[in-house]
C-alpha cells in the first residue's frame, strides 16, 4: 500500500513538472527566484551587515556606476551593489514570512467557513468581508506605527491585511469539495470534522494554496517596500528603505539615478518572477484553468 501511494506521488510530480515546463514564463520566473534566494542565503559568507553602516562608507558621495562600483554609491559613499545584496535578505524574509502567515490565517478561516455552515460560517465570512473593505495599505501602516518597527510587526501588519482574499478562495474550494458524493459517504460512515477537513478538504485545496502563496509573496514584498518608503520599516536595510533614503537624501536632485533605479529594479524583477511563477502554478494546478486551456 505504501509503495502504491509512493508511485502515485511520483506520477503526480512527473505530470506536474511536465505541465509546468510548458510555461516558459513561469520557468523563467522560477530560475530568477532560485538565483535571488540563493544570493540572499549566501550573502553572509561574502559580506557582513557592516556594508549598511554609515561609518563604513569609504567611497565618494553619490559616485556614479564605474568598474570599482558597478552600481554606484549612496549619500555616505556606501556601495549600492552590496546594500542591495544585503537588503535582499530583509525584503525576501518579510515577503516569505508575511505570505506564510497570511496563507495560514486564510486557510484556517476559509476551511472553517466552508465546512461549518450556519452561524459560524456566516460570522467568519462577515469578519472576512469587513477586513476586505478596509484600505489594506493604510491599515498596515497604522498597525506598523502602533506596534513599532521590527521584522515581526511588519510581517504581522502585512499578514493581517492580506489574508481575506485567500480565505475566500479556500472557502469556495472547500464548498466545491464537500459537495462531492464521497464526502457524504464519509459522513455516513461516521467521519468527523477533523477527518473530513484533513483527509479530504486539505489535499484538494493544497494545489491552489501553493499558487496563492507564490502570488502572496510578491504582494508582500511590494507592501513592505511601500511601508518602508512611507516610514514604517523593520529598522533594517531593505529595498524599500533604500528607496526611502534616496528620497530623503535628494538622489533625484543630485542626479543619482542609480540610487533610485537599482533598488526599484530589484523589487520589479523579483515581484515579476513571483508573479510569473504563481500564474504558471495556477494554470497547472487549477483544474478549471486547465480545462479552459
């Protein structure tokens, strides 16, 4: 029985990979993300957090890109290349953690709202609708300002304002799964709520959850950068705080275009990669999209 299950998993993975390879854009996004994550992970092996220290800046102020400094320097003579490299750790970490927390909250609320009908499901969806109508950026900014500047508070502020869309998606999929005949047979045989949600619902919503998580990371990175630019940061160097510093120290008036362009391009490339990969996963894992294709 175990070997049969393992064989089925291998076949499912091989089918998934065969389908995913046909999406060139998604494959390109996955490669870019792999490179970005690897660079962020190995950064401490080559550089230290000192590259973000003002007193460590020994270069010329607002020096343009050159052979010595490929991406130029900032207002303190620090290397933009090294700061973008080190800042990727904060931006990606907050993006992944915020997306994970958002998806966990959305999964729990969505499955509970879809499985438990009546007043409980209705109450959960009213709470979800209430969060949906809140201006997410303003709410996240207020929460970050109240809770203080740290990685945990920024992650929490982003997750609290982004989980409702995941909850609605998971609820719709849960309702579709529980309308199938084998769910009624399980209930007739005495299956409880835990058995139905963990053995039948979760395996069927997991593929959509994977695609949703990938897209949520992209959204979280953009939100973190926006919050940092508006002044609510984790007090660590990130792509968003670099854009804020370029504004504060007059990069535009000093014609230091590289100080604005390089962090912006880093955000654009990584977010685009997550989006391309997420759309490809959605097309491969969502049965409705697969049928339309």
